[in-house]
C-alpha cells in the first residue's frame, strides 16, 4: 500500500505549500480578507482525508474526522484571539498569545465529552466572525512579491514539519493538538501583520474564520457519511456539504 508515514508526511507538506500559493494568489487579486477565507477552507484537510481512505477503514477515518471536529473550537479561539490582539501587539506576541489560547481550549476540550465539543464547533464557528473586528480595509488587489510568497511557504512548511515530527513521538493529546494547529491561520497573519499592518491582518483573520466553518462542515459531513454510507460515498457526501457552503459564500459575497 502507498499509505506510509513518509507518504502522508510528504503529501501534507505538498498540500500546505499548494494552499499557501492559492491563498496568496487570491489575496493578490481580491485582497487580504478573501485570501484568508480561501486559506480557511479545507484545501489541506479534504485531500488528506482522501489519502487516508486509501489505506484505512471508513470507521477509522470517521473517528479521525470526529476528533478533528471536536478540536475546531480551539482553532476558532486561536483565530478570534489573534484578530483582537493583532493591532495592539506585534506579530510574535499575537501569535504566542493566540497559540496559548489554542492549547488551553484544546486541553479543556479533551476533558469534556466529544459530542459536546462537536456541538460547540457547529454552533459557535459560524458565529465567530460576528465577534471579530473586521479590519478597516476595502477589498482590493495586494502587491505580494514572489520573495514574500516563497518566505510564506518556507515558514509554513517549517512549522508543519516540526509539528508532525514532534507529534509522532508525543503523547496522544499533544499529538492531536499539534496536528490540528492552524498553520495557515498563523503564518499568513504573521506575514500580513508585519508587512501590511494590523488592520490587514484583522481582515485576513476574519476571512479565515469564515472559511474555517467549511472545515467544520466537511469533517462533520464526512464523519456522518463514512458512518452511514461507506467509504467513498461518505467522503463524497462530505465534499458535497463543503461545496454547498462554498457556493453559498460566493452567492453571499456577490450580494
């Protein structure tokens, strides 16, 4: 089987690099907020779940999806905290405090029933952008040079590599935290804060929070689909759910 640890490692890094390229290209064309929205969608997670399904049973992948949904509140807390702090603090202070919130919420969530955290994820995630500062920016093109794009990808791959390598040797709870840490939601705002200012970072983070609901919808839909419809039909059900959400976002943005 092609499903080996090294293959998954290489696949995830490739997907992270691709998602960073896509988000940067969208930011160039439509602005930081839309770039954050695209970065928040499951561009990494959806292909990775498909790779897992090549070698693992539907039941095992469903459990992974349920665990991912249960930790989404920690990702949302990270993004919300960063959105509020990014104007008041510099990038590394903001990132440190937001990461501390992520770890704290992850730890608290691990002590609560998984079904409760899933319910919190599905109810709270779509409301999160309403409680975040919008960033006083109009949607417009952003001149992001190729050098910055390369640095963004390098930083994202470095963080992802370190997280995955440590996760392999860490206790289960620590591994789960590291593997669900919002890498794009950390690297992109950090670069944006340094180079374009706090309001631009806020716009990106608020867009990321809107996209993150797509991750919740995909993982929940896939988990339910795998439990009831089988492997590839269940995965298709999850994809269909997130495509409907993406279509709704496109329709809403045109309005």
